[in-house]
């Protein structure tokens, strides 16, 4: 009997000792943390969540409120802007007259067509050159791999300067040419390196299997690499497109013909510098005249912003995978 009693009490004694040592099943050290939260991060408090929400709301208001006033002013009448003394915050009498004037075939319409054309052609050209350069640099055995990679890295930190660039463009006969708005910024070393790092992250066994089947480098690039790189290609294309659409400094330097101005240069001249917009009155004649031309000015601003806002939602979902993966991989 004593032997049986000692045998039955032994596991209980061991369990009690284990609990006192902190390794038992009821020990606090064995409690599971919330799933998906790192071990070093404490659960958020209600105050912390409230502060985060408040900060996010303030950031959204800081971004959305100026855009709201600009759009609302562009749809307001001249009398409404005179009554409010500037930008309209509370909707009053609304009209599409400002958009009818700037889109009636005048300078703004022509500039919008120029900007869209430059953005489309420039983005396609930049993507073709960047993808080819990035794929070549991602293959360690390619011709002059190391020297060309070094050249790309150097161009990220050192530039020729404004005057040599202007002399080069002038020497090529590109003054007053649309190509002057495309070729000087056709290739971005930063975007090429993002594409290169992404291409290097593609499993090499897939490419080796294609080579064994007889595929050449062009077929591998077009049939395997590009379909697997949709996310990063979309992000880089957006970078190029936004750059071309928003660029105005090259137009200031190289375009002397007003008929070839892009939309951003029209925006700079007629909105920021106060030059009279055809059909919009003279904004510098008087105080009331400046206010009367405000709806047209804001309509030009909206026309310059809306295309990017329409494209961005379709590409935004690729940003995390395209940029972050391409930046840290390789």
C-alpha cells in the first residue's frame, strides 16, 4: 500500500514543482500571444487606437480639403467667388461654364492633348529601354555587366548639369521639338535598378528550364520574365507616367512655341504667373477681375490633377509588392 501511495503522489509532486519552476501547463510563460502580433509589440490600448484614428482623420482632411475647395470653386460661378472673396467652401450656385471655356478647343485643350501624347509615348519608350537594360544587368554573365552597372550607379549621384544638357539638346536639333520633352529623361537609373533587383529575384531554375527547351533570351524575357513581373512593371510605369505628365521644366527650357506647351506649363503661366487665359478675362486688371477668373484657374488645376487620380487606384495595389520587394531583393 505504501508503494502504491508513493507512486500515485510522485506525479503530483513533480507537477507542483514544475508549476513553481514556471514550466507547467498553467504557467504564465506558456500563454499564447495574439496571432499576427510580434512578441515585442504590446497590445494597443484604447487611447492609442483613438489617437491613431484621430491622426489619420487629420491627415485625410489636410489632403482632401484643399482638393475639395479647388474642385468646388471650379464648378462655381464668378459671382459666387466674388461673394466669398476667393475659394468656395460652401456649395452655392454651380455651373460648368469654366470647363466649357477651357475645353472649347483653345490653348488648354491643345496643351492637354500634348501632355497626354507625351506621357503615352514617353512611358512606352522608357519602359522598353528600362526593361531591356534591367534584364541585361540582371544576368551576371552579360556583356560588360559590371562596368555598365557602375555607370548606372554613378548617374544616380552625379549629373552633367543644366548648361551641358541644354547644349546637348540644342546640338541634336531638338529645340522646339516634342522629343526634347521625352529623351532627356527617358531612362531613370533608379527605376532600372528596381527592375533589375526584381528580375534577379525570379527563380533561376525557371529560366534554366526554358533555356534547356531551346528558348533564347528574347523569348525568356517576353514569355517568362515580363509576365512574372506585372506588379513592378505597373509601379515603374506609373512613376514614368507621373513624371512625364507633371514635368514642365524641360518645356520651359526647350519649347519656345506656345502651341507646343504641355498642360503643366500652361498651368504655371496662366494660374501661377497670372497671365490672361483666353476666354477667362484679365486676372490682373483689378481685384474683382482676379476673383472673376478664379473658376477658370481652378478648372485648369483640376484638369491637370484628375488624370493621375484616375490612374493611381488601378496601380496602388501593386506598390507594396513592386517597390518594396524590388528594393530589398537581390
